[in-house]
């Protein structure tokens, strides 16, 4: 390196045999000056001997366009090893002592323990030595108070920003260095001082030859305890930001708590990620942003990008599906950092939340500008997501585009379809999946109700589409029964272009209608095609169970030929038809038709209704044949294909 060659250029011929060890260290005052520690093995060069006899002297050499100044007394502050910015440790030597040599052991290796040992035991601490200028001063002029004031001024230059000033600072004083420290820090309480007993005289009390000696182990144990105690300072930061406005937590070795691996196949969502970066760049205020929609994977991806950009940022993952899970997550954080309360409001941290509930987003955010809607994926990104998650050679671009469109560009549904195709790749392709999906509504439900394992999702949360929607349905039914009734009505109509006047009939005021519509819109239940169908399927199961119970009771209490029994059979057939169970529905409808024709006659309205229901089932199955009936019955009223 250029510095080593420059030094060798000023050595004598005999001194060229010396081994030169150069270590660059950060500057302490933030200036553009570069600092390096130079160690000569084999002896001291002549030019340094001149400086030892004349501290006021100055030895300079030129290296290119730069000047190099040599200082063998380490006046002022010198940082001993590079580190991430954490707590500050300052070692102060005594008056007329050597700022570096005073901390070196007397063993054959001459170890400087602050540099050689602490760099390994406390790598996140900014360890510095301080040398006073007593050698540069005329004897009898400067007083202890003068040295104390100079020390404080030097500290101001080292801790020259608000961020640095708020970091914890620990001092180690050697010999009469304690006098300077006492003068400078006269106003601090005694509780800030921790005397450490060491069995050695004053000249050897801070000189450790090995990291395994008892005195060093005692000293480093105290230093590590001091480092741990700074957790309390971090806790105070959240409840009293005025006292600790800019304290960083890098001293605690930040680590992420996101329980999921990064999705290496994550695609798209650039607009949402850009919006997140924009919201969170406001460092002078508390930032709280809410992703409304299915934004969990986006939050995971953003957390990994944030950590990659700044490894000193803590990322806490809180799962809040239930009060118990929410409290459990915060208890974990409280254990880690001893934090009070729940969601802190501080300028030193940001909060990102995801929810499908627009109303909850309004409560949790700091305003509408902090709410980022997570809309459905665009067609290109949806197709790319599908193609990325299935094996090569089992799909075409057009098939992927068609399937993504059928799935409403919903990421969760696309991932679920991709998992299904991948698991059955020997006999399955995208085109075959698309054919199965398009068969009927029952097939759609079965495919979307297929569980697929995903290590990047919470194991206690369903990761299949139908169950995800069902959770939202149950919540709406529990909290907003009017909205649940409205969804039942909407589900019987086409999802696009529904006239509002059709919905106003059962609501006395427009405000009641808005209150019923709001939860459905907030949970995207009237914008996603499969959602309302899933809602109906859930209710059909309830209807099926209740109808079967009613049929069993009537068969037990009534005669075998009682018409009310066949009314229940016809109702059960209708429920099965809506569920797509056409074979069972056909069997029951034929049973009802035979009974009505025998008892009521072919022209009775109940007979014609049962014939109409059977015709509807046959039409749904694609069967061209119609149920046989007397000719005049067809002339009286042709059956409709729907019940």
C-alpha cells in the first residue's frame, strides 16, 4: 500500500529490516482526515525517537497530494478499531502518561488489550483512548480544571451530532486520569461509578497480557453488563422521546423477528413498495402505514429490503389476528427490549400494518395518506407470478394468462393453483387445471379449498382461498348481520352492474344501505368473483344440514305417504343442486315427481313444479332428455330450465 511505502522511504538502511504494521481506523471527529495506527516490530525508527525527546516537534512527510503527520503520544482522541456505531468507551490515561502505551501489557507480545481483546469481546462498542496535552504544556501553567475542560471540549468534537451525544458513554481511567475525569464530570452522581477491584499496583492495574487473566475477565464482565444495561435506555426512549430523541439500538445487535423466509420468486408490486418507501422516508415524524388488502407478502418483502438497506434497523413482526396472538407477540418484544405499552409513537421508529378491514385501517393509521390500498395484481404480474411458481414445460403463456384471469388476478389463488399444479406435475398442466376449474362451480370450490403447504406463512393461518374468505364472512356475520343478509342477496345476481334500487327495497334509508355495503366493500367480498360464491357454499352446508334434520323428523313423526315428507325431500334436492351435486339432486327430484304424479295427478301445480326442478337439474348436467309427462301437461305449462 502507498502508506507503507511512504514510511519505508524515510527509514534508514538498517531500519528497513523493521516490520511495519499499519491499521486504518475511523476518525473521531468526523473530519476528512484519515487515521492509522502504525506499529514497528524490531525497534523504533530514528525520526520517532526525535519526537519522543521533543513532544512539541512535528514530523511530516508528503504522500502524493497529501501530508502525513506523525504523533507518537496519541494526543486527543484515537479510535482503536472500526465498528458499527454503538456505545462509547473512553480510556483516559494519567497526567504525563502515554495514551496508548499505558494500556499495553508487559508480556513478550506487548498486547494493547483495549484494541486486541475488546475488539473481539465488545465488537459493537466504539472504543477510544484519550491523551491529554500535559507534555505540550509548560509546567505549572495548566491546572486540573484546565485539563478537565479540555477533555470536555474534546468529547464535544467526538460526539459532534445529536445522535452521537445521546449514546451511552463509559470511561476507564488509569492512574491520575481519574482526576481529569472527576474534574470534567463533577456533577454526575456516585451511582454512575463502578469501582472494580484488581490485585495489582497502579502501574500494572490496567495492563492485561492475555484475555484469560482474571483482572481482564473481571473488567470485561463489568463492561458487558454496562452494555446490557443500555437496554433500559432504549426502553426509556419509547416512553420519553424528549429525553432520548435519537438513541439508536444498534448496540443491541439488531436482528429481524420476521418468522418467514424471503420469497425469492416475489414479483411485481413496485407501486406499493415505492409508496411504502416514500411514506417511511419521513424521519422527523412518527410513521404509521397500513396496507389494506392481502398485503402480508408485500410486508415481508419490504422488511427484507429494509434490512438489506440498513442492517442496523430492528424489524418486529406482530401477528394480530386475535387479541391473544397480539399480546403474545408484544410480550416477546417486551422480553427482548423491556419495552412498555404496545404500539409506540416515536420519531425513531415506524409501524407497518396489514389488514383486510378498511375501517380498522382508518383507526390504526395516522390519516388517509398513510393508507395504501393493495389492489388486485395487473395481468402481466399475475401471469409472471403463476409462471414463476410452476415447473417449466407444463404451461403456455396463453394458458397462464387465461388461468390468472379466471382467478381474478388474486395472488393467494394464483399461488394455490401453482402449488396444486406443481404437486401433480406428472399428470397435471395449466391447461388441464383450467379445464377442471371451468367444469362447474363445485369444481372451483374444491380446487380453491385445496390446502397447500407454504413455509412462508403462519402455520396457524389457513393459506387456501376459501378458508380465507370464510374467516371474513364469519367476522361480518358476527359483527354486521345486515351486511351478511345483503351479501346473500348480491350473490344471487351478477357481480357487475347491479342496480342500486334493487338493494334499497329492504333498507328504510340510504344510510342503512351504506352501513350494510361498507363491510362487504372493505373486505373485497363484492369485487372478487369467487368470494360471494364461497359465501353461498358456506350457507348451503348449513341449509343442507337443517333440511336433512327436518326430513328426519318428519319421517319419524308422519306417515310414509305424507306430502310434507316429500316437500322436505324436494327442498333437499334444491340445496344439493345449488351445491353442484347434480346426481344426488336428480335422484331425489325423480322420487318426488313419481310420488306427486301418483297421488296428486300429472296436472297438479306441485307435480309440474317438481317436473320443472328435475328439468333444471338435467339441464345443469347437459342432458338433453326431459322428464316424461302427459302431453297435455306440457301444453298446459312448459317447464323452465331454472327452479
